[in-house]
């Protein structure tokens, strides 16, 4: 019995594969007790300054940076910079960032990345 060679998939075929894209508004760190004590209406201060660009991720990898804008009553991301080097996985220390052309609306009511402290 001979081993089968892996079938080569044309790169163009990958262009039709759906991917998840999200935009991170900011992060913060807190103790578990502080997080557990949060009530509805609590305000959590994020480390990101308002004027700083937001980071967009595709499948957990930093892809682009841009500015939050309002388009037809919906939030969108205007891409200012697209990552040209090898993208970094979420949670890695990387000073460069990139933004994507669309903002995914998570099916969990917008809680994508909620509570993330990495």
C-alpha cells in the first residue's frame, strides 16, 4: 500500500474561506474580586486613549489599525494602517498594529473579547 501525497490546494481557493474579524476597543487589568463586583451600569476604565488607533484582528492575529467611525448609524472602522509584516497572535507584545475593512458583529450580543485582560 502506498502513502497518498497531500493534495495541493490553489491559493485562490482560500479566498472564499470565511474568517472572524473583530476590533478591540481597549483593555484593562483588574483583580478577579473587582471583576466579580461589577454591576450593571459600572464604568470600566480602559488603558486605550480615545485618540489612539484601534486594533483589528483576523482569526486572532493583528491585521490592521484604524479609527472608529459612525456610518449610517452603525459603528465601523476606517483603516489607517494594514500590517505588512508577519501578523502577531492576540496577546503577544507587538507595538505595530493593523486594521481591517469591516467590523464583525459577534453573535453573542457584542461581547466579543469582553472581559479579556491579556
